[in-house]
C-alpha cells in the first residue's frame, strides 16, 4: 500500500510538473494562430491523459506519463517553430 501511494504521488507530481511546463510557454495567437491552436490541443490532450490516469488509479504502466512527456516536447517544438518564423 505504501509503494502504491509513493508511485501515485510521484506520477501526480510529474504530471503537474509537465503540465506547468506546457502552460508557461504559449505562442502568440495573433502572430501564429495555427501554432497557438496546436498548443491548445496539446494542453487539452494532457488534461484528458490526466483524467484517464485518475480514472485508472494511475496504473497505466508508465505509458500515460511518457505520453505527457512527449506532448510537452511537442509543445516546446511548436514554440521553437514560432520563434524561428519570427526571425525571418
């Protein structure tokens, strides 16, 4: 039981950390509306994964957490794409 709580706490903490990373780096929606929309979809996807994890008591073999890590990476890449477009 203690191990399960430790795993649950760790996953929750990582999820909140990843969500925080995603929220803090938005693209300007006026300058890059499509990229900003993609970021919003990623934020929604992370929210749905959070809900799925909670519904399954965070017992998803680490795959949901990995998906959120990959989505956070995609979010950062979108930000970099916007910055590259801004330099042109």
